[in-house]
């Protein structure tokens, strides 16, 4: 094709048909410009298709991640609810405790966990690290994602702080008499009469006061507050999944 155009140029120059050569040259330039324009447009279409494919992939992966989180968080919510209910019964026994059996029952009923709230951030972190977050054209949805994961980070930090406070309360040396009783009671080589139980039921004693602080902190911060946080995240998760599905539908994305 290039040789063909070159021959035409040479023939026109040889025949001294400068005006025709000029028109031809201009036409050739126009063809080149059109070719470049079409190439750019084709490249833009290809890049737009790639971005569209990336947006679709990120949206589907985010939806899958959050749906998986909803399942896990719902299970943790059930466990937290069970712990809160059991611990509530434990506290009823504790406040009326008079005997060793009351303390043993309280300890067996009282449930809590120091584990934190965990969610799958793999897709979201990948989007942040690769600027993929800007692939999402829906600015409102981008802001929702940011708010969602910021909320979770806030809850996680709160739980870390509550866990730290709870662990300090649990290590209080005034609980030594309680811990020894729980650990050694009923063992055949331990003389139960030598175990100090004078503190049981005496809410002026350091041991009962330390237990009171620990139990109430664990129940309030580690059980009840955790439940509220889990429910809030689950609610936000369901709303976010619904908005992601709406975005997929609005752009005719098909999973």
C-alpha cells in the first residue's frame, strides 16, 4: 500500500502536475489523520472495555467477600448472644453467691471472648493498593465502601482497647484466691478445707470486688457491645450488597 502511494506521488511529480500532487498530498495527510484518529478511538474502546471488565470483577468480588462476611458475622452474633445470655445467668448467681458451688456455677456459666471482629478485606485492599477504587464510576458507592471499612476499623480498635482493659482486670492479684479455688477445687490431692473461701458473698472483700469489676466489664464490653457492633456491621453489609447488586444491574453486568 505504501509503495502504491509512493508510485502515484512520483508519477505526478514526473508529469509536473504539482496542483494535483498538492491535492493528493493533502488527501494523503487527511487519510493518515483519519487512520490515527480511528486507531486512538479503537484503543480508547479497548481501554474502556478493560476498565469495564475490571469494574465488573471488583464489584462481584466485593459482593462475594461481603456476603461471606455476613455469614461469618451472623454466626459470631449468635455466639455472642449465647455468651451474653449465659453470662447474664452467671451474674444472677454471682450476686446471690454464698457457697463454693455458687462461685463454681458462676465461673462455668460466664462466657466471653477476646477475639476481634474479622472481615475479608482482600478485594478492597487490592483496589486501594492498585488505585482500583477509582475504577468504580459510582462515587456514592465508593464512599459507601470507604465508610463501611472505616466503621469496621473503628469497631476493631474499640474491641482491642476493651480486650486490653479486660485482660488487665483479669490479671488483678486480688483474683488469686478465686483463680486458685477454680483451678484446684475437687482435686484429690488438695485439702478443700485449706482453700480460702471467706471472701465468698462478701462484696466488701477485694476478691469479690475484683470479680464484680471483671464480670461487668466483660459482660458489657465483650458481650453486649460486641453484639451491637456485629448487628450494625451486618446491617451495613446487607445494604452494601444490595447497592452493589443495583450497580451491577444498572450497567447490565451479568455474573
